[in-house]
């Protein structure tokens, strides 16, 4: 049986993007954003929050940073730094927002 998709509509088949460091970082970044519930799953169109999964993608990017130290182009390093900074800040905000101690602090809008 032929596994080739039907191309009778005349549209060319989609080609995957080139395998680059930037694409890898962006893919992991997008997965982390999905785990934060900020980007819907492209298949289910649902936004689900799972901080453990978000932390996993941050840890993966941190491992990638350590393993590639000194071997990246300047723009690759800048991208990785920016992505990690943004994800770390998001993680801290999400943790603080879900902490009962944080919600009772003056100025949080939930004090008695």
C-alpha cells in the first residue's frame, strides 16, 4: 500500500524546516509555552497548564546551554539566553501565583 499523501488538489506537500539550532530552541520554547498554558496545543486547540512539564523543558534548554557552552554563534547564544530568561521568569511568576503565601501578601489583591 502506498503511504504517500493524496496530492490530487495540486498543493505541494509540506516540507519540514531545516534542522538548525534556532529551530531546536524555538521548538523547546514553544513546548514550554504550551506547558504554561499560554499557547494552545495545535492538535487539540486546548490550553493546559502543567508546571512540571514546563520545568522539564527549561531543564532541557539549560542542559543544552551547558553542553554547547563556547560552541555557539553569537546570535544562537543570544537566542538561548533570551528564551531561558523568559521561561525562568514565567516559571517564577506561575509558581508565585499558585502559592497560597503569595496570594495573601499585601498588594496582591486578595488580602483580608
